[in-house]
C-alpha cells in the first residue's frame, strides 16, 4: 500500500488551477479521516516542486493546467517522486486519453462529473495500488 503506514492516511497533492475547486475539495477532504491534503498547486511547475518537497502518496492531477497538459507531466512527476501514484482529474476523457495516461505511467483517470464520495473511494483504491479508469471510456 502506498498510503503512509505510520498513520494510515493517504497524503494527497491536489493539482488544480481553479481556486474555487481547490477550496471546495480541500474543505471536503477535511471530513475524510484517511485522506490528507498535504499541498495544493495550480500549475505543472508548482506541482513538480510540491511533489519533490512533500512526497505525497497520490497526486490528483488536473489534465488542463495553465502551463501545460497534466498527462504530459506524469513522467516528470514520477522522476521527482518515483513512488507517487498519479490520478488524472478531467472534465472529459476518451479511450485515447486513457491510453496516454497508461503510457505515461499514470495510475488512473477520473471524471470531474462524478460524486465526491466516489472520488474518495477511487483515491483509496489507487492509493492501495490499484489502477482506476472511468468505465465510460
């Protein structure tokens, strides 16, 4: 299991460039006992720095960030934090996007259109070492 063995909590880095989404998700995760948001970032550059600094268990990575495509950043993120699991978070996806995430070394792809409780379950699944790709793809 990737999650922090010491306290059983998954250390989450939230990479999202919309401040309202960041505040809403961070607040919602405060109500989840086993997931802790240890850092947030709004760009690929910030995410790379945060991943190296805080060594999260999992990165919830927005696909579209101001300085590039999150999928294109997966390989670089794995270089700075080799054990991190990366779950791409997007508003739209298709089979080719899923294939790009897999090829880059990502652990999953989840749609933003889902429910928060489902996202929590998916994060737990991915943190435990399983991959997750939205079944609609």
